[in-house]
């Protein structure tokens, strides 16, 4: 199983596009890692207005944190993260510096 937790700022990523974003994440995982890696689960958390700041200003940054199957090589991981970032920006209209994407090995405990 592949899991992604998406933390977004209230008002920045509307509910109406979250399904499209979740599907894009799943599609990127299937395309880069292979569909045999198992299902992709995407969960959402929203930071209320006034609770997230970056550089002293209200943040518009989204965090997309994944747990993917162990042993993914650096090039494949980079390809996956770039694909998710591109799709996120295309669907949401966010700038590239408004999304942080990471993917750790599923067994990592840090």
C-alpha cells in the first residue's frame, strides 16, 4: 500500500479538486512505480486560516508526504516526486514553490 498525507492551507486547495489531486497522485504512482505496488490512499488535513505562516505571512504552501514501498532508487523517487508536483500545480494552479512533496520508505520509523 502507498499512502500520502496532504496538508493544505484553508482556502488554498478547494474540496472540489481534491479528488482530482488524489487521482493524479495515484496515477503518478502507478505510472512510475507500477500498478503492482498496491492501492494508493490519500488523506487530507487542513490548517485553519491564521495558523500557518511562512516568512511572516499567511502560508499558501501545501505539504504532500508519502510512504512508498521500500527500496525505491533515487532516480525513480525523483521522477515520482516531480510527476506529482507537476500534476499538483496543473490541477490546483499553485506555483511550484507552493507545494512540498516528499516520499519516504514505508518501513522508515524516523
